């Protein structure tokens, strides 16, 4: 695992569930798409969620190997991505870490499947006993655009990343994925204010504060899978000869 520096950001689930998102700090500039709405080519696929589960299953059971991503048809294009683990019927967050740097999917999915499960500093590492109750989500981020202002984004469509100076003059950054604001029932102002707080801003939030931020909007393709579905997929791959052992190898 690389020794990159991470910092914590709230992903928008209610504070009662202790959920948050961690984003990798990086200096890479993301490409900006043309302004307006358009349909991104589909990238995300169930096989990506399966691969994340298989990587974690192998790690927690001390097995020799996991399925190779190219064997199950995962493309190796490069994208920013997040991997999120939730547990139980209430879908309580157990870990969420991502990067705004473009990473090839074979390496990125493997790295963040483990980092989000085992290295999220807000949670204890996921254990083997928790596996059957887990759900994994893979989010592929696309369509990055620098906004014209802090309200230049659409609820339920865009994720947003803000950069700002805190009351001490230090540069801070925070993000919410596209579904967060609508899940919480927030309007745009509430979302921006919450994001400022979660990014570490402790001063009074005014219109001038909001206007001073740099906001980048983006879209996300997401796929999720339960552990039960993972086992079903593994049975199919075993029956098709894609993998040579059902559970332990």
C-alpha cells in the first residue's frame, strides 16, 4: 500500500450514523468537460464491486490470490474513484476512501477496496465476521467542471468539491458525492455550509464566505453489491471455469 496522505471529509450521511468520506489529497488537475449536461459513456459495472469484495475476502482470510480483474472483463481505463463499505440493514458506513487523481481501475479498485475497509481512520478495520453483512459501492467520477459560483450545480445530479481558506488562512478542501444532499434533504445553501464545516471551517459562514470558495462539480457512476450477491457471482464464475475454486484459494 502506498504511503499517500489522506484527509477526512464527510460524505453526507447523517451524523448519527458516524459516516464520512475520505478523499486522497493530491495536486493533480482534473480535466474539465464542456459546460452543460451530457451523457457519459457507461464505465461502472457489477464486476467492479465483485472485484472489491474478492480483494477484501482474500485479505481477511489470508488467501493466496484473488480473481484477476481482466478475467472478469474489467476495463483498465483511468478514472478518479471511491470505494464505500456499509454494513447491516441500516447501511451504516464502515469506510469510504477515494481519490480525485485518475488511477487505472485494476490498481485503483484493489487499492481503495482495502484502504477504505482497513485504513479509514474514523473506524476500526473491517473484520472477517462482518463480511456477510457488508455492501460495497464503487463510484467512478467524471465530468469535472469548474463552477461559475457556489450555486452553479444541480441537486441530485452533481457531486461538488470545494476549496477554501479557513479562518486561519489555511487551504482546505472537502467533497460530497452526488446523492448526498438529496439523501439528507438539504438545499444548496445547507449543503455548502455543511461542507464548509466538515472541511474544518469554524468561523461564521456568510455570503462572502460562500462566494470565496472555489467549487468544482462532477458526476458519478455508481454500482453496489451485497455480500450475498458476491457469493452468487462467485458461484457463476466457478461454474463457467473463470475461477478454479469456489471460496478458498
